[in-house]
C-alpha cells in the first residue's frame, strides 16, 4: 500500500509543481520574463567567453614566432612564449583568461604592447557609431519603403511596380556588403570624389560605410514590413477606419505602421548580428578606425588578447541588443509574456 501511495503521489507532486510555476508566471509575468532573459544572456556570454578562447587557439601559427620573425632561435621563441604565458597548461590559461575577463582585464596586445582595454576604449566607440548609423538607416528606410509599397500595391494594384520592387529588393539583399563597399569607394570616392575613401573625417567619411552595411538589410527588411503591412491593411479595423472617413495619413501612421512593426522589429533585432559582422569587413575597406580593422590586424598577427576581447565584445553586444529587442517587443505586445 505504501508503494502504491508513493507512485500515486509522484504525479501529484509534479502537477502541483507545474501548477505552482504557472501560478508564479501568471502573477508575475514581467519578473519571470526578465529573469529568463537575464539567465539566457549569462549563459550565452559564458559560452562566448569559452568559445573565443578555444577559437584563437585553433588558428595556425605561433604568436611568439610571429613577433620575433622566422630567423629567431628556438631559445628566443621559448623565452617569448614564457613571457606571454603561452607555455602554461591550456586549462590554466583558460581559467586565467575567464577570471581576468570578468574583471574587464583582457591583458596586453602581443603586437602593440598596450593594454587591450585601452585599445577597446579607442576603437569600439567607432564601431558602435557605424553600427548605430547603419541601424538607423535600416529601420527608417526599411519601414518607410515597406509601408509605402504596401499602400501602393495593396489589393493587387500596380503589378508592374510590385514586380519591379520585388526584383530590386531581392537583388539588393543578395549583394554582399563588402562588394557594395568596394563599389561605393570606387564610384563615389575615387571617380566622382563626393566622399572620402578612407579614414574618419566626420559625417562625410561615415556615409559610404553606413550605406554599404545597411543596404543589404534594407532589401530584406522592407519586404518583410510590406508583407506585414499588407496583412494589416486587410484587417477589419482598417476597413472600419476607412468607413469612418479617417484620413489616409492617420490610418497608415496610427494603425498600419505600429501593427506592422512587430515582425519588422523582430527581424531588425536578428539582422543586427549581420550588421555587426558587416562592419568588420567594411571597416577594413574604408580604413575606418573601429574594432573591425583592429580584429583583422590581430588575426594576421596572431594577437590572441585582441582577437579574444574583440570577438567577445562584439558577440556580447549582439546578445544584449537582441535581449533589449525582446523587452521592447514584450512592451509592445504584453500578451506575448505569457507565451515565453
């Protein structure tokens, strides 16, 4: 009888624990939502921390040999490896790297001999500036063009414009950002001389890199926004708004764009990772003084501390932005909290 009672009590305990969690989730949805996102953020950052360490160790080449040159003696190479801490066991290096990274201490650059934290303080704001400018262009143009094309081509209107738009946006989203960067540098920088080709000389130097990073995403985002806006335009509340003789501007701005923005904002958050990845290549093309050019140089020189810190920082930035997008979407649609 005791065994049967124990068997019966186990499902009852499981059901009660599930009911208790559901009750907490129902009473405090924001608390559960934020705790889950913070936990996810911590786990992903921990994986990034370990992943960056393992990634740089898989790169071929010896940093000590790279610093001293091919003519260096084995004794000099071993002495340099000892000075850099590369002769210690891998687990000891990993533990030291993780512990120091938690205290925002990323060591010194192998090739430049300066603290990596100073290099990040100098370079990372430029990458943020480029990524932020590209994101603003992506959102403004992507949402604007997508909504406008939905209005112009709704209910099967203007089929030629619809076909031209779909083809052109598909072509734009298929062109790699580094190809656009090289094309813009040649046409608008070298040939027309409208913008500087390299360096940071203010807003004019930021224009071409921003467009090169943002344009591929604009083609994709605008098509998603158009599809969402077409779905919204077919809803009954939009027909009701037209029946009440509301102005077109009020209908589109107050009813269509906010409801079509949900899917677009979700995609924009996901696209931010590709934007950050695009800045790494585009910065090299335009010699923009950001983390991208520093990372490229560090990979060539086998500069482990700079590569580790740069990849970790860019990855953590993407994760944090996606977390903020999740919070923004939960504010826009509170009903989604109970689904997470």
